[in-house]
């Protein structure tokens, strides 16, 4: 009895998922597949194991713990929104943030910065992800930008 092999296209139709999602699942090891020539093939048994993973009777593999401390596991995010009439000023602020992040690359750890400008509502959105220390420095930077000479709110 031969085990049927499915292509990425077949799986996409069967699972109602995009082909890139199927490929990502293969690369992540969620779907076991083998490469035949230049194409990936998934056996019928592996498809059943993926679809009925918790019912297949096979115990779920234990994933290795990658973190030793809370410091290694914690990630913080912050969103800063600025009402901005034109995208040029919003882009200038974004470029300044990128320059600041690039000059402190080592102390930023695993950090990320995303920038969005919404012209229809004239709003810029700056999204930061990283360690608590990194986010604290970002918030402090924006706090310093907001200070006006002679402001005594603290």
C-alpha cells in the first residue's frame, strides 16, 4: 500500500491556507515534509498528524527551554502617536529615531522600530519593541523632546 504524497498546492487547497503559510509550517517543523527534486511533498500520514496532532496518539515533543531568566523572556512595546500635518516632519522624526537606534546598537539588545504615517488623519505612529531599559530610554527621549524651555511640570 503506497502512501499518497501531496504537493504544496494540494495542501493549500485541502487546508484552505496560503501556499506561503504551508511552506512556513514546513520550515518551522509543524508539517513534516520531504523535498523531492525542487518541490516539497507531504505524505498522507504526515498530513493526518498535522490535522489531528492532538488526537494522533503521539505525544507532543517537548520544546527546549531557551530562557534562563525573566530578563531574557521579557519584551516591552510602546506606541507614540503624534498629530502631524505633513509626512515630511513625521519622516524627519522617524529618521532621527533610526539614527539614535543605530548609534546605540549594542545596548539596545533585540529591539525593533516601526513607523507609520496616516495622511487621512494627519497622524504619525512610532512603534517600539525591546527590553524595558530600551523602552524607558525611548520614552525619556520623547519626554525630552516635549520639554519647552521654562516648563516646570516636574
